[in-house]
């Protein structure tokens, strides 16, 4: 591999997650901070104060309009508009049994995918919402086998086929399901 470009970001101690807005703007998070950065200069353009703290997982994403979607300290899913002032609660955290751990906005459908888990003993699931926060689908926490499909989702994305890919920290695996939620394979 050949390094194409590197970026030194002010305001974060480590880079846990990156969400690209445009080629010259990215959201970067570490354990405590969520910062919009200019990729040409590495300078901080904006920061989010109420994002989930002490998190080393995929707590943010960007929608097709370039708006930030993130998990806040109360485990709500929040949208920050491009004016950097207006926020909307897309998904209110009401079921305290489940804790949102990671979020992703589909480039093809605009759907919001949220990886969740319960407290110990950990069990996970993926919820699909439309772009207004209305629940559309639950990818079950088991696949009718003795093994749990998800335990602790850490990062979530979607490939060009519409498959949902989840890195599961406790299983030490990438778990892949079809868009319909059928388990395709797990890669350890």
C-alpha cells in the first residue's frame, strides 16, 4: 500500500472513527471528542459537545445531504443540520434495555442503521430506520442457530449489494447479512 494523503487533526488525541462530508471536510472522533476538520489544513471547523463520551466505536455518520448524524450522551440519534446550529432528534432512546453503539446512513436509500446491544450478558441487534427516524426493520439478534449473531456491534456499514456489515467487538468478527437481514457469513 502507498499512502495517498495523511492528516494531522487538532482536537483529537486518537482517531477512532471518520465520516467524510466532502473531500475537504471530515468528522473525526476520539474517545471524548467529535470534530469537523478541514482536510487541507487539519484545523477544527466545528465540534459537537453532546456526543456520546468514552466511546471507541462508530458513533457518527453523514447523510446524503452532508448532515452529521450521531449518538448523543443520552443515547438518542441526533441530526446536526449544515448550518451547524439546528439539531433534530431522529430517534429518541426510550427502550433502556437496548443501548445504541454505532450508526450509519445508507448512501443508496438514506436509511439509518443502528447497531445496539443489551447490558451483560451482551446481545446485539441492528435496527433500520427511514431518514425521519421511523422504524423499518430489525435484524434479529440470532439467526436460528445456537450462536448469537451479534454481541457488541462496534461499527456498521453497507456495501454496494445492500448487505449490512457489522464489526462485532466481542465476537471478533465482521458479521454480514443481506439487506433483508438473512445471515450471509461471518469473517473472523
